[in-house]
């Protein structure tokens, strides 16, 4: 099978949230994926992962060779047994990461130096800059001096594999031109599972605790994690500060901003109304919102399309949102930030992430239930699930006790990003919950207290497939270690959240962090370690 070249892209440079594999783009076909197995760009209130499927890189990668260790800052130059002169693939790999970590003002010269005219024309400098900024945010500067440990492929098409601090592994796929000197024609970046050794189940709690504390000590994690299987709590722990100014510590009961994890809750609310006979999946928006102000959305967009991000509705990350975010406190207020925008494409013809579309689902919930969205979710999801700390808190609620999200400034200081959020989250994301709440949510799913299993399976049925992952009705669906899992992730400046639930096994993995990109690496390790220890024999 040929490797596939992906692009992760978003429409708003300030708020981007992407999961999956990043790369260069041709405009041949587009697709969307949000999966817990990948990284995400920042996206205030947890922007869903958006990716554009580009053309296959072409050719196979049959050969694999280990690369020799080199001094720090150098690129490995061949196998330890038979060192070879540094080839174009290694040189372009080094050039790629040099471009990623460079300051924006320095990148244009590096783009000219390392990237072909073809990719520069297809993507444009702005598109490449955005992708490189996203990678720099997700991975930091470490890759500028990292040494690849494996090389698959040949002189024209290859994959370089790197291991980062803490065990994160990254694969860089490159297709080079046939020119001399060779230039980068296509690229892709994808996360690889960390390498772990299977443990006996009894050893797992101590291993998780040690990992959690080591990552906190290294400054890579502040937040809480929980792993449970059915009624058995395997491990729950928290590190770091919820409020750095007051010294208030994170706990397993601290509410964290969930970002786009909240989209699952909106999907469940819609499914509850469908099960009650109040709506059909293929109803138009106008059937339930007859006075909806945008005629095309009202008459043509369906609930199914809103749930699968195939509506053409855009996002509310725009200048209007930025100007009004301190007052945004209802679904109707969010609607006014984007409702007059033209659709991005004809409904049903493409898949592209839409926070705005999920806000419309929130308005439908309000219209059919007679309750505002926040009250409906509280009464029909949080309370029956036993999610005691969960709520769509306003950012000015000083009694809520939620964790403040922190970003690192250019001088290395931590700064809270509370004022960068909307006054309150929307149906698309931005509610709060603790890791214990997410455990309660998983138990409620397993015990069918929110929906019967048949309705849940409708939400979990993949409507789109992207490699090993699928996307259903606002749920990601994956399969690993022979086990199916569902879930979602969320991200924003200072916010990083991951939730995986194995409905056929009862396993839940929850990671909530209040600093940039912290949950992804922790979830990657937990996912690998827990599966290796519980689903395979040591």
C-alpha cells in the first residue's frame, strides 16, 4: 500500500485544532478526520481535527535501515554497520525540521531553499507557513537537532523516523524531485505509537503513576489522568497547578476545559431527541428552525450533514467572534458570528470541520426540548451520568474551581489564557469536566443510562473512513489491539484533552491537561502501555 500524504489545515490562524497526520496538499479530494491517535493544532474550545486527503506519495517503501548515531545537531548518515555519505533524503529531512522551527520571518528563505516550485505553488507560502507553525506548536524545537533512527524507502521517496523526549515517535515522509539538488515535492508527518513493554496488570498502576510524575517534573504535563475498566479503577492521579498564582493544585476532581470532547455530548442529545421521535436524521434545519435566518442552510442542510461535518457551514472563528467573545453566552449569540457567511461548499458534497454546524445542532436541541442547551445537557446527560463537576462554566465564574489553561510565552513564562476564551463555551465545545466525570460518562454509556445501545451504535457507525480510523456522528471510531474504541479529543491555547472508551470492553482512558499540547503525548503513551498490558500477554 502506498503511503498517503495528508494535510492538516484550518481556516483561522489564531484558533486551529487538528488531529492526525500533516502534509502537503493537492486539491483533488478532501476529507476530515478527528482522532485521538494524532496531534492537534490549537483551536479555542477544542477545534475538531481537519485534514485534507491529498494524492498518494506513490511507490513502496520496502527497505528499512537503521541510521547511525551522530553528534547532537547532526543528521544520521547510514547504518552503523556500513556508514554512507549523507544522502538527499537525510539532508531534506534536516532542512524540513529547520524550516519548521524557524521564526516566521526566516521561513520564506528556507522554503525557497528546501521546497520545490510545485509544492510552493500548490500550497502558497501562507499555507506552508501555517502548517509549519502548527507543527512547531505541536512538536516544539526538539526535532531541529533530533537524529533519525530509521530510514525506509529510497533516494526519491522515504520515511525518516525520530524519537522525541518522553518517548514520542514521529515519522516524516518525503517525496523529492529528481533534480540536482533534490527538493521536497511532498511531505507528511504522522505520530507513531511509543515503544513500550507489556506489563502485568498489577504493575500498571505504579507504571502510570511514575510516568505521570516524570512528565510533570520534566514540565511536559500539568493535569489529570484516569484509567478504568468497568467498575475497576486502575489508576487516577493529578499533577501540576490549576491556578499558578494562588497555588491551587490539580486533582482528579478538578474540572478542566474539554474543548471538542463536548461534541460527543451534543451528539447524544440529538440522538435522545431522535429516539423520542422528535426528529429524523435527515430532517432539514428549517423543519425545526423555521425562522432560521440563512435560507440556504434552512432549506438544504440536514441534521445528518451537521453531525458529519458535510453541511458546508463554516466556523465561528472570525473577527466578529474575536470582537464579541467576552459576551458570547448562548447558542444564539454564537450563531450571529457566522450565520451570514456563505456556505463553503454545496451541502453533502464534501467533508470539512464546522464548529458552526454544531452550534446549529445546539439550537435544534433548544427548539425541540424547550430548554436552553446548557440546561438540557445538565439535566439529560451530566446528572443521569453522575458527572458531578461537569458544567459549561462562564469564564468569570470564580467559584467553579476549574483549572486555568496556560500557554508558554516567548520568554518561557507560563501565562493563563482565560481571557482568550469565549465567555462560555458552545454546543461545539468548551464545557468543563473532571477525569472522574469522564469515567462516570463512560459507565453511563456502558450501562445504557443515556441511550440504548442501538442508538449509541448509530452514533458510532463510521460515516467516513480515513485509514484505520472512522468518524461517526461527532464520535471518532478506531480499532487497535483487536479492540474497538470511540471517543474524541479537544484542544485550545492552554487546553488539551483526550477521551477513549472501549464499548465492548469497558476500558476508559481520560487525559485532561491545562497546558499546551500536554494531553497528546500522555495519551499516546497510555494508549500503548494500557493496550500492551491488558490486551496482550507480557
